[in-house]
């Protein structure tokens, strides 16, 4: 399997071992040193050391159903580095989003989790 770096590169043997041992949650997999996530036919990775901020983003998608119109909530986890937002990973449910956020906080204790403290970064 070929791995594509989002930030810094790691040796292929470290990536293969980490991916095989990692815990899968939706499209993401939590390895020993990296967060892996699938985008179409590619497997991207971000080392935990490069992550500076992690937060949940819920997108409201307008939908037309048989009985009327409504909004569907799409849960995402956003990964930020020093350079800004690097990845937005779709989660299967709100519960999965909360679980992966807790796990990422454990793997990357240096990263800010949740809403930013800087009011200039809030939208």
C-alpha cells in the first residue's frame, strides 16, 4: 500500500506497521505515530508531532426527502498544523467524531483540542 504524506514524510516500514496495528474509526485509522485517513483511493497520513489543533466541524447539508425538506448533519474532524487546516475527515456519526477527538487528544497531547482560544481564528 502506498502512503501519501500531508506534512512530513516517514519511512515506509514505520507507516506499514502503524497502519496495520492502528484502530480504525470511519475513514480514519489511529496508528502509533500517525493519523491515517482515506481520501478516494489514497491513504494519507499526518504524524501526531505535526498536529497543532484538532476540532469537530458539523456541516448542515440541505436535503429533499419524501415528506419534505430538512438538513442532514455531516460530522467532520479537522486537523490543523502550523500551516493551517490540512485535512477534514468525514466521520460516520457524532459518536465516532467524539471518540476520535478523545483518542487524538491522547496521542497528540501538545495539540489544542476543540474550539480555538484565539478569537481572531473563530468564524
